[in-house]
C-alpha cells in the first residue's frame, strides 16, 4: 500500500511540474507607457496553452500547461506582436512594444488551430477565412473537422454523434433558425459533451455564440418541395428574421408544411383459439397506408444585454398540427377452419396545439457564472380513432392535455487556481389529463413533481488533465387516478479529461439520469385494433433510471472512437402484450431492464483538393431483461458515408451519401428487424453573390442484402408479424430546395479575433 501511495505521489508531482510560467511587460511603442488589458496568448505548436490580460502598468504573468513556443500580443488600434522559438520561449519575455496600426474589421489575428479543449467542452473560434464562401451558419459549421451536414435538411452529425441539441447564445432553438444564421454574427462554436442539469441524458449540446455588437437585420425565406413515388409529397414554406439594435436582438421563425406519405404495410396475427387474421403482403408499388399532415409553427425570441456579461432572453413558440392517418387492409380470416375475406380500415384523426413560453438569464457575478431558465408548456390534443371491419364499427374520441412548468438554476465558480465548482438544481411540475369524449369520463389524470440536484468539483492541476467528481440526487413524486408513486435516489458521477499529446484527446464520463413516460404510455384510454385486440396505456408505469458510462478518444485528422455502455433500469418505451380474462389481447407498455453497449468510429478526411469524405461506423449490442430472468440479445450495425466535392468551373457542390441500418434486436417479447439503406445525391449551388442557394436532392433505396422492416412476437396466446416498406424515409423521391439570404448590418466595434474577445474599448 505504501509503495502504491508513493507511486501515485510521484505521478502527481510529475504532472503538476509540467506547468510553465511566463512574465513580461506590454508598452505603447509611441508613448512608451504601459498598456492595460492587452491580450496575451501563448501557444505550443499552434495549440493554445494559456493567456491573460496585462495589468494597469502593462505587466503580465501567466502559467501554461505546456512549454510555449509562440506568443501573440494584441491591443485594439495597435499592431499585433508575435514571437516564435521552436525550442521554447524564455520565462522572462521582457518589454514588448506595440506600434500604431489600424486593425481592419476583417483582419484575422491568430493563425493555426483555433480550438480550445476542456474536460467537457470544445470551443472553436470562427475566423473570417472560415466565413468566406458561406451564406449560413450550417455551411459554416461543416468547415469544422468532424462536422457532417446533410445539405437537404441541415441535419448534423458531429464526430459520429446524432443526438445533438442546438443552442444559440445558450438558449435552445429550432434547426430552422440555428442552421440559417448569418455567418457574420457567429463568434464561436461550443460543443458540450454529456451535458448536466437541464439536458442530463443528452449526448451533445452545440451552441452558437453570437457577437453582441452586431447591428442590423437578416431575412431568410425558404421552401422545400418533395415529390416521390406513390404520391409521397411534401411542401414546406417558411422563413426566419433577425433584427439587432444596440443591446436588443429580436428573431422570428415561421413555417407551414403539407405532407402526404404513402406506405405499404402488412400483418399476420394468430390467436390461441385457432383464429388467424392476415392482410395482403407488402407491395411498395401499391401502398395501403396513407398519412396526411398539415402543420404550422411560429416562434418569437428576444435577447437583451442588461450589462456587460448579463443577458436576458425571452422565447415563445406555438405549433399547430392537423393529421389524418389511415390504413386499408384486405383481410383473410381463418376461424376454426372457416375462411372469410373482407376489408378493414383503421383511422386516426387528430388536432394538436403546443404552446411554450420561456425566460432565460445568463450572467457573471464576479467569478460566479449563473444560468437560470423558466419555461411553461401547454399541450392539447383532440384525437379520434376509428376501427371498421366486416360491418363492425368502433370509435374512440379522446381529449388530452398537458401543463408543464420547468425551472433550472445552474452556477459555476473557480475556487482556486486548480479547482472549480459546479451545481445545478431543476424542478418540474407536470399535470396530465386524458378524457374519453364518448362518455366524458376522465380516463387518466396525473400530478407529478420532479427534483434534480447536482454538485460537482473539478480538479485541473494542468491544462491537459481534468478530473471531476460529484453527487446527483433525483426525486419523483406522482399522484394519479391509480395511486401514488414516489422514487428518490442519489448516485455518484464523475468525469475525466486527459490530453497526453497534442493531437490526442481522451474523455470519460459516468452519470445517472431519469427518463419519464409520456401521456400515450400512461393513459388508461383504450381503443380497438381489431376484433381480438385493444391498445391502452399503463398508469402504473414507473420512471426509469439510466446508468451511463462512456469514453471517447480523438486523434486529430484521423478518427474518433466512442465507447458507450448504459443500463436502463425499468425502461418504459417498449410495447407489451397480455391476455385479458375476456380472451382479448391488450397491447400496452411495461417496465423492463435494458442494457446497451455501443462503439462508434468516425472520421472526416480531405482526399484531395475540393473533395472530402466523412465516415461513421457504429455497432450496438442490446440485452433486454424480461420476466423470469430471461434475457434477449440482439445487434445493430450502422454505416454512414458522405462525400463532398466542389466542381469549381461550374461553382457547383456535389454531396453523395449512403446510409445503412442493419438491426436484429430484441423487444420485451419478440424481436425488431431493420435491414434498410438508402443512397442520396445532393447538388448545391449559390447564385447572386451567395444570396440565393438552390439544392436538388435525389434519394433512393439501396440495400446491401434483403430489405426488411418489422416486428415479430411469438407468445402462447398470441403471435404477430408486421412488415412495412418505409417509403417515406428511403424513397425514391426528389427534393427541390431554395433559400434566400438577405441581410444588412455590421459590427459597430472593432475586435481582435482571439479567444479573449473582450479586448475592445
């Protein structure tokens, strides 16, 4: 034990002694007096290792995580200073004089890599060279290594991750707005891995930090027109508008969509009393499942700079949907040797309204950073499900609504040179109601209160090593028409960040979070699927606990490897079938345990001039623990490849991608199969000096092996097999997209393009 302690002590001393210290003085070359608040940045082979501001007399002192080989000094209105030494700079840098020079607004000060890394975050500084040739923030983002953007729909993949929440100035925004911001507004891009607090359980936050001194307006109208086989049509028209003046910024986003999808769907169901029902086989050329949806959404947002380092944001959003989904089956019925044939159709018609209002504060009180979110959400849905078969008619109209109030407060503060503190608390109050409009009976009601508390301490002896530890407390109390459910628990959590070499980054994370069932899973309202089966929710469903461990290793310009291992205790998302005393089969939900192990390999490579290739490879191994200790296992293989090429003489950009999903994985009582793939080609071109963007997309099924999608359940009292064509996802269809980028504005203060962006006077 003593030897182990000595070994750890030696390792700790060797790590902490890697830090270097540098000092000097900054003066004005023409006045020969000290300059206060000059920006000093130190680099090791183009990697930022430390920086500071000069004091009132111009002196400075800074500690770095590694030996510095280059120093850059900048001050608004004066010429920047750079000094290099491949063997390392001296600790005493002496007196540095800055001469008079007018720094243009679009001059780039820092060259080389413009990336900062911490234990949970990557920060990319956006330069004018990156903005060149871009008309939107989406086009800007794909210039960052590891970012893959689908030109058709602006969907992002970052280092193999797809679970991405988009933020603008730390406030969640829709993709329609966040991906179409004027690039001149974007100051830096921040990626937060495995966020805590409000977004606990999500994989990644992507925040666009905007300049606070940009004055002007931006207007981006757009339209997408999709036409495919079997009348799979979609028309979308929308736009976003942003206006900034002085300390106030205002934005509005609105979109209208009309969607028609036609699928081919089939099923075979066998019951224990020698009763069998089967539909026609899947025929993608003759769809029998039709979905029609009209949707409109509008969001308004405003941000006000209360003072330097303090902002207050307001956001409201409304979403309105009208939908009609119907499926027509030609049924063959076998009942104790008797065979009959007839038509059956199922129809679901609903109207929904969703309103959301939020108030957000971000600010620094000395060294204390505070983030506060208060949101209210109201959701209302009127639904009517109809079943008709062989002259039998069943209708179930329901009225459901949800009221939701959420508050989150997070604080962070450096305690000393090597220790930081972070804490978060959020409270959610939720109310559900679901009423059968046939009888006016309140089928389900629930009042729910959730608590989340987190405290975490981070130790970073050097800039290349961070370790965090803390505790998380979760509480859930629910009163509903069945009874009272309460769950309270606490758990440890931890994180590790280590950068052993300049191009290698290692991150690891362990945490526990909660997942809650939705209204459809909980409601006691039942509706008929066929003469032998009904569907209903389960008011006794419990919230589930997600125990999560992941590790990531990134090697710049080569690849990223992600390992994820999670255990979902009391998972509540999968369907469950049970036999009722009446002989009917009920389709519902049940808590069960789920374990997943996942590997992701991703890379983004420049093959040759104007040609890039992005690759994401994923493997999942799933284990479902069901009744009596039975475990069901399955695997998922995914591959996504994207090539981008610019045909310079034609000013035409070409994107070709291939997406393959090969899954055979368990459900609680059966298995889920998905063997599907598609190929996509997107042509993209800018017109009118970048003000007009046109895209033309062609998508078509392209499978390796037999195409298949469906579920199988084999139970003593019930067996079912379903299949679907999935035409709406895999085509074939073409999409024409047009966006117009109109703007007028500028920054009103000159600033240096550096990570220390507060150097303006």
